[in-house]
C-alpha cells in the first residue's frame, strides 16, 4: 500500500520532471514560442469565494506576450502582485479549453474544460499540495491579437472547496 510519504515523493518527482521540461522538453518549447511573441497589455481579474466568506477580487494589468501557432493562442505574463512569489504564467487557448502553466516560486499545471475534472499539484517553496479543479464555464472569444477568456471553476485543496472566477482580457 502506498502511504502519504510515498505519494509526496512521487509528486516531487513529477514536479521535478516538469521543471526539467522547461529547459528543453515540450513545455520548454512552448516557453520558447513566447520569446518571439508580440507584446500586449493583459488584464487578469481573479475572484475567489470560500463558504462563509466574502468574495475577494484581484486585478492585475501587466505587459504580456501573444502568439498564435498551430491553431492555438499562447499568452504569457509575469505574476507578482497576485501571488507571494514571482511566477511566469503561460495560458494556452485551444478551442474550448484553457491550460494554465505557472513556473517559478509557485508552480502548477491546470486545465479548464467545461464539465471536466482535472487533478494536479500546486508546488510552493514550502510544500506541494494536491489540487482538483472542476470547471463550470469556459467562454473564449478571440479576434486576432485581442480576446477575452472567462472561466468559472471550483478548486478543492485538502478537502476545502474554493469557487473561482478568472477573466483574461488582452
């Protein structure tokens, strides 16, 4: 039987492999794609609501990058104000799906597709947490180098559910 310590070791190994990919694997290639991307201004509005608490809203407007390749849209930006650490974020938009890859002090890979559940690991400098995301809504409107993405989802961490909204405009 696999215990919690074994799961933590496996989780750390998976996250290490993901970090290695940044240096040349598939994820690394996607980050390279953003090096030749067009500069944009991107606004991210994030809301979260925990049972019994008031909704909290965070807004970040920052410089980012945009690139369209093979029918997908790649958006990149640095997230410093919304997190405790400094992270690079890449959003990959593909038809009715949004993938979010966060690299840096806090790292994770999340996927949002309406009605689907996705499990991942959220790694911080202090610990790794298993997370599960259930997506309620994904609305994507793209028009060349302008667009808006609106996502509603519930994230479960350690048995606690937090309702999130994510709106990305560029």
